[in-house]
C-alpha cells in the first residue's frame, strides 16, 4: 500500500497507537519492533480492542482486510509523518542540543502559543518514533510547530530532518552528553550540527546563542541567523539573580527591562533568551512574551523547586551529563543557604570517558562545603571517594528518610536510568 492511500486512512482515523494495551476504538495500530518486543504479534489483539487498522511488516496468521502489510513499519510511520508534514506551509522549529532542549521547547511553545495555534513535542517523544508521532499530532489548525530532537549518535538529527523538514532551528549547546555514541565532543558538534546542515542547504533560519563561539562557527552559511546572548546579539540579557528563581535583565531587543522566571539556576539564561528571541522574530508582543515566560512553571523534574517536608529541593532528575551536572552543582554551591545536601546519580552513555567524567564531578564537589553528599549508582560506585555511596535510589531514599531533615536544601540530579526522583518518593 502506498503512502497516499495510507494517508487517506489516517485522515479518517487520525489517532495512532504503538502500544496494543492502550488501543482505543478507531486507532491506527503500528506494529513496531524492538530488541524485546514485536508488535506484529499483537495485530489481532489490537483489532479486537477496536483498532481500525493494524499496520504490520510480517505475514499475519489471520486473514483480515484491516491488516495492512508494509516492508517496514517504522519507515512507514516516518514516511506517513513526512507526507503529513508536507501538507503544512507553517514554521516548523526544530530544537536539539546537549542540555536544555526540553526547557527551551516548553518556553518557546508557551511564548508562541500566546499568538499562534502551536503544537509541540509532548513528554519525551523526541526520538525516531516520538518525532513522527509528534508530527502526526499536528492538526489542520496549526500555525506553528515546535519539535524537540534528541540524539545519541551521529546521523540521527539528519534523519529526523528528512521528515520534520524544519524551517527554523535551535541548537541549545554542545556539551558532554552521549559521548559513547558521538565519539567525543567534536562528534557531538557534528551530530547536533546536522540541524544546521539541513537549514543551510534548504535556506532555513537559525536562532543561535552568540556567546558560544562554536555555534558562531557552526552556523556559518545559514541564510538567516537570529542572535541571542549577553552581548553583541539581536536579543540580549544578563542574570540579575538566580535564587530562588532566575531573574533576567533585558538589555536589547524588547521593551521590558526584566523577566522574573520560575526556573532554578542561571544556566537557564540561554533558554529564556532564545524563547524571547523566537517570540520577537515571529511578532509576538513584548507583553505576551514576558507574561508567558513569567507564568511558566516547570513540572517535569527539570530545574523544579519543590517543597518537601519543610525542606527545599532542586529536582533536576530527568537526565544528567557532565556538562549539566557541573552547572547544577555550581549553581547549588553558590546558593546562599546552610544545611545543603547533594544527592547525585550516575551519568550514563559516556563510554570510555565515563570514569574520568565521574571523577571530575567528585573533584568539583570537593571544592565546596556540604552538609552531606550521597552518590548513587553508575560509575560513582567504581571510584574511591569520601562521600556516602549507594547502589540505587531506593537505598538513598532509606538513608534520607532516617535523617528526618528539616529546613534543609537538597539538589537531586542524575541520569534517567538512576530514577533519582524515587529518592523523594520513597523517603
């Protein structure tokens, strides 16, 4: 079956599901495969549960006109997403980077949504499956789309661009994330830079943090560059204060003089500035930009300030890499408070650099004074250090519960695999 015919089915049944356990009446079931699952085995179950059609790539043991066989279900999903994308003549803004992607995506979305009907990535649907699903959720009333792109090896961003077809792009930064897959920091730059490569080839526009010399270099040749930063850019601002929340002084590009965010950490400055730059570029009023950013409250374990049993928690447990871990620790160290506790989980996907990078974090921690430090899981377990050591977050939770803390300040951060949020949930 060709994509045009499948797209007709999609227009009739525009809800896509890849998990047979979540099928609703009228869904299109795409039978994806992975190392530990094979959706083809659940085609009949999905139809029995109410799916309108099941798209498979293996011969079905049952005869049913509602089963559509293709050569590759994942490729078909991506091709369908591209066909859907081609129906729109609106800005598609792609966001990638080592740190700050999701916060930037959320801020850009809330700013644009004040003036335009804007669709964006939900949750962590930022990979080879999530991105096509996100595109297919864009409805006919869309005026803007904001697509987050995650990647852990070279070639991924380039592949996403083939069906996202971004008109605008943001690389938040290039840091020490997924070093194992990218093969080092230069590999990170080349991998993330695939977004710039696409924009350069297709005549697109980039929003670039002009403080970062490597982004200046990487963005050369792009037809339109909108610059943001602390100086020498179209939109500029600086940190007034960062505790408990980030407060930004605006020095160029907008009429308002400051923005009072509900974000923790001065490392969120570039995320705020790019959201403002995007809003200005697309003609959102200054008043709406300021209001949108000031009213945004993170709720996804990213730079959240949480009150917990009379204690103050900076919860940044969705992910971690050496760059983001360093920024979070330094920000927390400079917080004017006593009784500070660090609970840090191991960092994943660092390959041969893992032990070295974990040791660097331990060296950084030792430069500051803390009430207690607990290091959880990962390669923190393989290094001799003077701090408390736990195998997993549940062990750390038990220890934390026994402390019965009052009026303490805690930074909780770690890679997703460490599930550091459970330290609070179980304590």
